[in-house]
C-alpha cells in the first residue's frame, strides 16, 4: 500500500517540511470532500514530530523506501533494492503501544501503518513511539522516534456519530487517503454536514470477526466511524424503520434509498450501522439513596496491627481429634460385646433342634463327603450304596470295598466286564453245541 507522505490526519491546515524549515501548503481536495492534513517530516537519524488532534483519525505511514538507505551495504544512486523490511513499534520505555494506537503491515514488502484516534486525556502530553526497522535479508536494524503531540480540538467531540461496516475493504486499503477521501465524500453527499471528520477505523478482526477464506475477492471488512455537526439525514434514519429491522432480523438486506451512492465503490452492511446522538445521551451517574439493603458508612478502614497475640490451639486439638476418637472407641466396644459375648453356641443350637432334623442333616453331610472323595480320587469302584450286600449266587456276605486298597493312578478310567471284581459272570451263548456257565 502506497500512501502519500502528507497524509497524517484531517485538520484545518496542512504543514510539511524537511529538518527545521517548514513551509505552508494549500489544502488538498479529494472528490467532493475537502481533506486537509498536516505533519512534519524530519531528516534521517532524527526524530519526527506529528501533531494530530484529539478525536480525529490519525494515520502515519512507515515507508520502506525511507529506511532502505540506512541498511548496509548502502545502495548506489539508481540502484534498486527490494529487501524485506518489517517494523516493530512501541511506546518508549514500554513493550507495547498506547491503547488508542494500532499498527498493521501485511507483508515484509509492504509499508507499515500506524493509525488510531487520540483521546482527550493525552492532550498536551508528548507520546514518543520507538520505531525499529528490521532488514530480513541482512539482519540489520534501524531505529527512529516518532513524537506525537496531541492537540485539542475546539469542536471535539462531534455530537452526531455514525459507524459504517464496509464489507469489501481491508483496513490498510481503507487507510489510503484516496479511498478514505472517496468514502467521506459519499457520506457528505448523503448527510450534508458542515463539518465531517473521520473519527476512527477498526478492522473487523479486532471486533471478533472471522478470518476470510483464501479467495482474492474475500475481504475481512472494516468499521469506519465518522462524526458530523448536524443531525442524521433521513436516508441514514431509514435503517431504524420497522420493515428494515425485520429484514435484518431475517438476515435479509434492508431497503436503503441512498445505498446506490456507495455501491459503486463501497459495499456497506446497513444492518450493522450504528447511529449515536451524544446530545440525547443521559448521564449514567445516579445519586445513591440510602435505604434497605445499603449498609451504613463504616468510616475509614483500619487494618489490624502488626503485633498479633499468640493463640493456644490445645483446646481446638482436643475437640477436633480426641472427641471423635472417644466416640469411635465406644462404638467399637459395643460392637465387640454384641459379636463375642452374645453368641448362643453350637451346643445350645443342637439342644433346641429336633433329633430327626439332626439325623437328616448328618446323613446329608456323610453322603456329600462320600461324593467329594469319589470326585477327588476318580476311582471306578461303585459307591457303597449301589453294591450288593450278598452274592447273588452263593449268598455269601461281600466285604465292603474300601477306597484305600486301590491306586487310582494305576487303574484305567474304564474297565471291561471281566476286570470288575465281586460281580457275577453271565454265561455266554456258544455258536454251536451246548452252552455252559
């Protein structure tokens, strides 16, 4: 972005010069709006002084061409160098700039711009801005001081202020003197004020806007606030109509009769326009009326003395630790008495149980123990309850089969009929002849 050196801010007179000498220059006319500015330029390696007015837009361009001659090797006459240069700006003695001053530089190959609207609190106080230029190719630096002397404005602040949101502009494009002059000229044709000033310019990103898509025609948008000394025109008041308010709530474009005067160059979002009439603003200060809910004035605050008295925490220790321990001990003793001293015992239980129930219980226990022993040893002998007591042929008494006489590890899991002891041999039929047992 290339901006003229004389463009600093709008003001009734313009001054320019080199070193200590100054000369008067005539106002510059941009479109239909009379734009007059002033600044003072100084030589290289010296401070630069500017004189903005409070409440009026201030713009200062950090031109790369101005700093190129300070980085070695110095270019020869007629030689063109295009080194990438970036700038760092801060208030002298502080790491950042004042709150009202902003800075923007898109690329190292474009000029940097300081812009903002000075406040009335800084009138008469010189603000020194340190400007450090960095050559990204040679890593050389150069430093200059910009002395901002804020002057008071007679008609500050202007009572009627309007803020426009322009969709098709970026902040550095809007800061150009030609573009800003065209916009102020269009506003003057619609508003018809006697005095019109640009108060402030803010990027939509600083208002919480989103970064646009990487498309050439997509812009981030910019807010431009202007002030005038006459009430708002009927065209600007059309935004407050109920029909247009309804269309804005439905995300539709309102119908504004004077929109065609801006549409040729500026695409304005009329739903985001803000009209402020400072003549009708009521002071927000209200006198406090004492009543219910308001405490009486307690006088001056008196902090505690430095010498504090010692405090005994023994009683607090007893209450906090000893009392809960004693309660826990009592509960433990009660529980131990119930669990240990109130038991009835097995003998008392058996005495109160019928004999037939004890016999059944004993038989069940014996059968369960026998089944568990069988499953543990994996023996193939039949249970004692299933073996015959007498031999089916001879009638002799068969002795009981004891599990201790067998080794389960040496016996097969299944045995043939001949291997089974104590069982009767069943005669088998012969294929020919007689059969014998």
